[in-house]
């Protein structure tokens, strides 16, 4: 019995800003030397196998590869032209062979080409139709291998050597089950089984099929050849599942099956918000759950709760908490659109996540690096454009920064979500902005705003104590990668009672001065609901 084929291995696979000029700098904090150069960029881009799609790496999937084929294998080409040999020689005659008159394609020797011509002659001769060849078989010069029966019929129908398969590189082989047959080609395979018929298999698909055990695995035999879905996406159906491949950048190969596939199809399949699958069905570290990663999110399955999609914005918050290893556990229901937010039930409770597009701040939610500007006005205009989606924060690589004409400072700005202030007996709401730096700076200023949702509008809290902080509290933490921290303390807005749940967002605009320049940042907190009625809203 012939050995099973080996697939390719991986080759790589706000308006109204208030940044102020003309403010006297506070006295320099004592105790630490001040470096004379700005720090290196400190923002860290998302990493991992699914970073291209903005999806944090699930536990246990750190080493997963979405692509295991080369660029050449993604877009294989057949011969430009091909025809059977005219009047093939039935024996090798030096100087009279087709290989003496035509260039032999790369990868094929003259000896093999001459052997192929002799086989062609014997197959087509009316006197010796079965000599050294099987009935119903053909040889495709210059490859000396026989392609037979239903496999030959399919190969001919898709163009033979001019198809993506190119030339055969084996005779017909018997599969390990003793029933199925296959022929191997330069750029793929054709498999046949009496139960499923003959179907071609590309190298991208075969990489997935191979890692799941070929036809002896859960996928079984193919029931179709590749089907084009547009934009270089293809699907191939198997007895036990489906393989989706993207043969353009970013290239992916993924299998999907069972309850997760059924759930995805019920949502609209690749036309849904999830898009196409970009991972196989993977197992969670506890051995209980299963999941597939898609372009636009994930579907998780457990025997207790079935299959449920998890998409942004819930996905990012759940991922930040630790996925199923967090206190939330596994999803028990589908996401629910609540207008400005999306809620989803998990084993450990309901997670509410707010839609970025419904929130003030947009791309400025999270941690924002300080960027250099020549004036407060130009800084405010830039962050206004980012907030409006007209510009973006440049990535922390030299090419992106140079293209944007920007320079990173040694600090980044972040704030926590607004919350009831324990120090005020929970009768006030506040948040804490933090500027963290890789070096000591000359001057730090925070300008703060607390916004709240009032019916369909966002208003500014009227009496925010600590709105402008020209000298944030300084601490040094030698165990931190950004050891120099400047925080605004006691930033709070009084509540006129706690019986009304209000949606809040904190905003901080930061300005730092170093020996090499002046840098700015603007950041929005994630929204949060707090039991706090704002005075004057009756």
C-alpha cells in the first residue's frame, strides 16, 4: 500500500478641547535625574495569531498558525499551453523525441519526458492498447505517470496540465482504507471514493486535511472540489466538515464543523458580521469548550450551553478579563443589542460592553501615547480629527511616525472608568487619570472632563473638582516598565442622590514638557454606569 501524501509545511506563515499655553510650570520634582532625550515609543501593538483582525489571543492559542502555505502555493499556475504528443515514438530514438524539439518544463527531466512519450505511444497504439498501461488511463507529456478512470475524467474536465494542478507526479495510488484512490499532482491531489466521487484538493486545503488525519480523520473524504466564494475565498465540503481558505493576504486555512458550523450558518455564514473562519475548531485549556475564530469574532461551544457567538464590543472586554478563564466563564447566550451597548450572558453574570461608535472619543478610548506638537492648538485640532475618525494615531514604528510627521514622547496617558467615590461615601463620582513615563519629565498637566448621558445627548458634569491639575501627584515605581507616574487625585463630581443610574465617560487631555519638546495626549475612559443623579437634571 502506498504511503500517504505529505502536505506543505509552514513557511511563515473633542471639540471644545482645553489644552492651555502660557501656564507656568510647577517646580521640578526632586529626587530623580532628568534625562536629556525623549524616550522611545512605548505603545505596544496587539500581537498573536489573530492580531491582523484585532482579536486578542485566546488562552492556549498562542502558537496557532493561520497560514501554513507559501505564496507560490496560494496561487498555483498550470502550463500556458499543452497538447498530446503528435505521432509519439514507441521507443526512445535519440534526436527524434519530442524533448529534442521542445523545451521540457522546469522540474521534469529529459529522461522522464522521453519515457512519457513512449507511454503515450503505447496507450494510443491500436496494436498495443494495454501494453505497459492500464485501460482508461492517459499519460500527460512530459510527466511519465498514468492518470486513470474517474480521476482522469475530472483532470481532463478542468484543463489537465493547464489547470492549477499542473502535471501529475504519481500513478494512481490506493488510500490506506483500501477503497479510495488518489493521484498526486504538482499543485494538489485528486481523490476518489465510490461514496463521494472524484474531487480535486488544493495544497491550501490539503494542509488542513492533513493535520486532521486526511480521510481517516473527522473530515472524511471531500464531497466537492474547491468552490469560489469571491475575493479569493474558497470552500471545500467534506463528509464531516468544511474547509475555508483565503488565497490572498492575509492568507488563512481553517476547518469548521458540527454545532459551531450550524450556528454560524444560522447567522448568515460568511455574509454575517462574523465573516469567514480563520481558525480550526480549537479546544480550550480546560478541555471542555470548543471555538472557532472568525474575521469578526468567535463562536464558543460547550456541552452545557451550546454554541454562542462573541463579537465586539463584548469580545474585547471578555478577552481583557481572560476569556473563559475569567470570572465570567463561558457564554450562555447570544449578544443582545441594547442601543448604546451590547449585553451578553455568561456563566458568571452579564457583561455589558459599550459600542465605540455610540460613545464620545471613538479611537481615543484606552491608552494613548503622547505625541509632539508645536502648539496647543495644533494638538487639539489633531485629536479632534482622530475623535471624528478623520485621522488615526500613528503606530509606534519609525515608518508610521515619519509618514505622519509625528514623534512619540516618553509617556502614555490612561484613565480608569468613572466610579462611585468611596472616600465621599459613594455620594460622588470620579475617575483617575495617569500619565506614565519611561523617564522623568519637566512638567505634566492634566485637564479633565466628566461627561454623562442625558437622554440622547452627552453633557459635561457641571461641578467637577480637580478639573485642571497643573501638577499631578508623582510616584516612582522601580518595578514598572514605565516607572514614573503622575496621577490626578480627588477628581470628583457630587451626586444629588444615588437613585438614578447614569452613564459616564471620563476625558483627560494631557500635556508634558521634556528637554526635547512638548507632547500631548487625549484619552477617553470606557463608559460605566454609576448610581448618581447629576444636580440640575430634574
